């Protein structure tokens, strides 16, 4: 299971490099396709104002934080970490 946070209604996976490698290795070994996006603060801002952009991000299998800004927002907002099944 992958830990995640929800930042401004977007699920962001909490993974370090090792965790991301494990997810990719599992997908490769099991013949799964996985769509990954790198979400930065600009993406979060756009998703707040453009529903189509938000809907697109929601379709990805995995959204990973691209930069510390996303994690700072989460910490500032005291967002709890949950698990992705």
C-alpha cells in the first residue's frame, strides 16, 4: 500500500525514490500499466480553478509531489496521511 495525502482535493502519494522504484518494479513484473504525474504547486493552483485539470489529475494512478512546495502546503494544512489500497 502507498501512503497518500489529499492536497486541495488531489491525492498525492508519499513516496521516496526507493518506494517509487518498488511501485514501478511491481507494475513491470505484473504487466500493469501505470500512469504517473508529478504534481507541483502550480498544478494544485490550476486544479483549484479549472475543473477539467482537476479531473485529469484524478485519472492518474499515482500523483507524486514535484518539489517541496506541495509537501510544505500539506504540512501547513496539517493534512493527515492515509493509505492507497
